[in-house]
C-alpha cells in the first residue's frame, strides 16, 4: 500500500474533527439536525484551514445511510466514496481548470436536473476556488443557483471572496473560516505525533505552528517533512534548521533590545541570525507578529491568551511597560513598510538594519502629544519632575527657580526705569513679588505687560496699556489674583487686594514682545524648562 501523507491521513471526517472552526461546525450541525438546509453555501478563508474538508463533511452528513445526521458513520458506501473523492453524487470541480462557460453548462447547468444516484439523497456540487470562474460562467450559473432543484446543493470555496460577483454571494449562506490559533495547531500536531509514535518536543510543535501561520494543512505537511528528515524524534532546533525559522526566544530578545534602545546589541543579534542562514523575511514577519501581539496585549491582555503560550505571555507582560501604545503603533508601521521594501530588495538585511536603527531612534523622540501635555503642565503650573526635585515648591526645579528670579529682577529693573519717581515703595515691593513667583503661564504675559503704579489703601495698583485691556481681563483670573495677594501678604504681613488699571504711557504687550531680542527669548525660563525637559536645542 502506498504511503499516505499526514494532511490526507488525518483529514477531518466529522464536524467534531474540525480544528479551530467551532462557529462553522456548530451552525452546520444545527442546520442538519433541524433540516434547515440552504441551497448554496460559501466557505471563505485562507488556504489549508478546512474549507474543502468542511464541504465534504457536510456532504457526508446529508447523504450518509443514517442521514441526514450530524455524525456520519464513515463506513457506508456514500461516506467512503465522498471521503475518497470518487462519489457519483458529490461533484468536485476545480474552478481554475474549468473556467470556460461551455464546461460550466455541460458539467452543472445541464446535469443539475438529473436525480441523485441510488443511495444518495442530494446531489452536491463543490466548486473550489470559485472566484476563478469567468464572468460568463457566473452568468450561466446564476439562474440555476437562484432556483436549483430541491435535491441539489451548491458549496463554493474561495480564498478571495472580493473577486466574486455580489449576485453570487447574495444567493449563498456565507461562512468565514478563521486562521487557526497556534496553540490549537500545536495540540493537533501532538495528537498526530502520538498516533504515529513520534516524539515531538512542545517547543518544536509551537515552532511549526507559528511557521504555518494559521494553516493546519501546512503544519501537517511540515511535520511530514520533519519526520522524513529527523526520524522519530523532533526538536525545536530541527524545525529551525530545516525551514530557516527563528526561535521564539530570539524574536523576544530582538524586541527587548529594540525597546531598550540597544542599537549595537540589536544589530549584533541580527547579524548572528543572518550568518546562521535564517530567512530575513521570516524574521521580520515574526517580529511584526510579536509587536502585534504586544499591541493587543496592552489593549486587552485576555485577547491573546488563546494564541500564545504562558512563557510568551510573561514576555509580553515585561515588554508592555517599556513602550507607549502610540509609539508601538509607529513601530509596527515602520517595520511593515520595511517588510514591503524587503520583498523586492536583493539585500534584505540592509533594509532590516536601517529599519532597526530608525525604529530605535524614533523611540527616543518625543511625540507631539507629549510636547503638548508637558507644555500644558508648565502653563498650568503643575509638577513636571517630582522624582528629580521633590522638595521644590510648585514643581519647579532649582535651576528654573533661579532663572525665574533672574527674569524677575530683569523685569523689575525695566519697570523701575519706566515708573514715575513717586512710586518707589510699590516698585520695590513688586520686585520682591516677582522674585518669588515660580515659572507659570500667566507670569510671562503679566510681567511683560504690567507695572506697579501705586497703592490706594489696601489696593495694590498694577497698570497696563489700554490696548491690553481684554488680554489682562482674561489673564487676571481669581486664582491669579489670590496668588499675587498671598505673596504680597507674605512680603508685608498685611492683606492686599490686587487691582488692574488701564493707563496711558505703558507700552502694550505687542510692542514689548517686538522689542525682545533673540537672546532674551532663549533665556526665557519657560523655554529653558522645555529645552531641559525634552533634551532639545534651539536652531536658528
């Protein structure tokens, strides 16, 4: 007897044998049990996940001697003929080789009215890769598909449903078969290994499952090849060497070095994999898949439990704290773009190197959202660096406080030069107040736009240009007034009330801003704080 490959030997024979397609098997089982059968079914999904197998199981369920039944016996003539693919009641067509309209008319349209053969309850037409049919063939099939005889059922399978005419899709019950999770593929491979008396290491089973990318048939074929290469004992190293895969731990290490910004160590690991003959395209694909798992894990940790093993979950947990979600999205986009370039590049490692260096550099850059957030905190006077300077009041670092004092002194000097000689006490007091005010959003505007013009009882008068009236009203909020009044009380020991007065002779803030030199702009405490925070510099 000739050898039978695993993909055929262990092909699913009942709905319960289907791996990873519980949503499809449950619906079809209920339809058969309740006799709620459609006249046309459409199975959609990538290769090797069970579309044709599901069609055959449905055909056996309907034509079994016990049927219709959800558990075909598998031993009656109909079951055996359907499983072997030589049944006279179930017709399987390859649309890629039967695209002509004349063949469709001859094979289907003209024969569809003939009753099923003896022992069969239904005539079933299974058309694989149905999207390959020509438009004329679809038109010839359309009327028959819309109103078939009661003893006829059509089952279509396709990997590219977008190429099917909507008139065909709308006349079918559509079932989308999913890529099979790696854990389920690994379990099924262990089941086959047990039946075949093969020792398959768990790590090897997971390596095959990852390499199959959700296709069970591909995984079974890879296992078949490994048995021929290794014999009865298969380890992870055998899988990696035969197919050029990279170990899961290597992908984890590569990701960790990227997230920690270790450029030399990351490139060293890449060179090591390249020298060992690993497929750079496969490594890039594995890296993107891991980053995708990390992204999903950060959004919803429970979402990846079914598709990853416990050790991988520990790695995801450790890496999740090293990168923000928006940065991770940018990282995936960068590597996906690099993968696209690598497909057509003769030197794939070169593009991989560039992608790694660019990714690590981008992780060190500050995002626009972070800039806006931090500048907003500076404007509102919130604490920016509590870990670096927890003892500084108001969250301002000592360097910034000294800069603020210097600016306050400069501002007070400018005010003194322009103030009338009969206001010495208010100017002196205002100089003390400015020296105590930390860097805050309103200080920058008020200190440039106002000046003390005198004292009226318990009112401390601050003058401003009539042109700045609307701006001063917006800035002189109750909180700002209270803070200035509190500082005045600390300096004098008495209660004060701040009062803003429009007065001619005081230059408007626009004129003051225009008069500021580039050097004073660079010395602005707010700018200095932002430069220090983001490790940036001003370029002319």
